[in-house]
C-alpha cells in the first residue's frame, strides 16, 4: 500500500516507521531537521529498551509524488486543513483519508477533501515521545481503533487491518466508532479545558469544589449532546471515571494546559469545540462549552 503520513511527531513517526516495513511510506513534515535525520540515518524507535531503525522516505514537499492509497493525518488538529491543502495532490478518487488525532469532529475538515465513504476516523492506544529528530521512544502499545461514518462498501478497512497488523499494530474495526471516540472525549472535555484556563495540574480539579463543579457542568452538557446523537453515556459512571483520573494522575498536564502555558494555540476546537458543533447540529444548549471555547481562544492571544 502507498501511504503518506502527514506529521512526523511522536505518533506520526511510530506509524510511519513501522508501516514502512511492508508498505511504500512517505513521512511528510515541515521540520528540516526531521527530514534530514530520517533520510540520512533512518527513523529510530526505542522500544522495550532496544533501538529499531526503519526507512520511510521523509520529505517536506510532495508536489512530485503521485496520489497515494491512504493518508494518515497526525498533525495538531488546528493545522489539519492547511496540511491537507498543502498535500492535496496526493489525493485522487481512490485515496482514503484517516485520522487518529485527539478529540472529535475531524471528519468535518476531512470531508472537504474526500467524500464521506473514503474517510476513516479512530483512536490509537499507542503513545510515544520525541527524543531527538528522527528518534522516538515508543511507549505503551495498544489497539488502533478504526471505523467509518458510512458502510465500508469497498471493504477497505479489512485491507487496512491486514497491512497494519503485518507491521506490528493491532487494528480493531468498529461498527460504531463515534461511540468509542466520545467515550474518550468525555474525560477530555471535562478536564482539558478546565485545567487549561486554570493552568493547573489534573489533581487540582478534584481537590477544589469550584473547579470540580465546572467539570461536572461540562460533563453534563457533553452527555446531553451524546444522547441527542444517539450515543450511550452514563453520567454518574463517567463522573466517577473523571474523579479517578484526577486522583490517579495528580501531576498530569493536559495538552490544552501545556499549550496555554507555552503560549501556543490549542486544540480546543476538536475537544470542547467538537461538543459545541455537535450540540448545534442537534439543537442542544451547551452554554458552558460555548463560554469555555471562547475563553480559551481569548487566552491564546495573551502574550
């Protein structure tokens, strides 16, 4: 399979490196140091204390490439549209677009570049960290959960599973992938935005009644929206799960918090913002999410 992985951070490198074993893989990134390191020395993944080197082709400009079978998007969500626009020559009538990015609602952007029957959404349970350009620590391994928004009439998901599993991944195909994505989203929308505006560790949320009250209101709105979408969500069980996260990872830092601390733009539009968009489609009122999204975007502009 011809695959383009756009975004050579930790996760893009893990997938791009491993998939290059049995596929023709192009690793696309805008960082010259990454491109040079991968092309000169290979892409090294540190796994279980051992270094394994792979050799995908790394490049910043894809204008001379022919369309590929699959594009996997691993850039930060706020750059998704620009990344696809800059590499749209890789897309033709048979190309599938796939996202394993954090959050929800990525299909809204992907549908501007491919029809819904060629869009794959999902989540990954793998994790990693960048040690140096072209050198990644591959931490915990897990399932790659994928699904489509419509019936997979061409049977592409089975082909994808075969290609990925042969390279060391464990792909699970889901009939209702949105349920899985929202199961993960509930914790994110309840914690990420609140820790972001407070610029605090996760543990502070459960220890402060006002922060936890805000978290509960955000969860309540997200659950109402999920129900309107026809998804399952037990608010009491989810609240217990969220409290357990704050207690078990007290010093954890969410992505929104880390970005605001560093003065970077956040991915709030695909976390809290995805609830806002879904609620608008369903006619559900989510005033706390609306306020939170506006506040975080306002904070992004503070120097």
